[in-house]
């Protein structure tokens, strides 16, 4: 479903970010999207002049803006180290990176 949503946003020529709770999740999501045939950049090597979707942890997204933000992996195990207040702040940062559209995904 994430790949489908991402393709839809890319067809609209939007700058898209896929924000995740942890770096390990970033690598898993990036690999899964590449397997679906979607080329992405991760925060390890990111070029903001390219139109490729950016996959990064919430912490790496502070200060950037994108047309659309996709937030997959919103499941409890990905947030077990954080207090409810910290989770709220992380999600606030992630959601406010979007200028027009946010996609939230969980199981």
C-alpha cells in the first residue's frame, strides 16, 4: 500500500518524504520500496536537488519541507523507547514537514 501511495504522489510531481521512527526501519522501508521498483534516497546519502523520494528517520527531517509525507510503521514496537510526550513531539515534527498531504499507516 505504501508503494501505491508513493507512486500516486510521484505522478503528481510532488516532493515526497517517507518518514520512519528509527534508522533500521528506514533501511527496511527503503529496501522494500526498491524491491517494488521505486528508487529512493535515504538520509545516509541524500541529494535535495533530486526529485527522488526521501526516506529518513523523524530526527533527520527537522527543518525540511515536502509536498507530501508518508508515515508508515506506526506500530508500538517502533516507539517502545519513547515516552508518550516524546512520541507526540516526533509525530508533530514528521507531520508538519508536509505542505499539502500526509499518509499515516499502521497494521
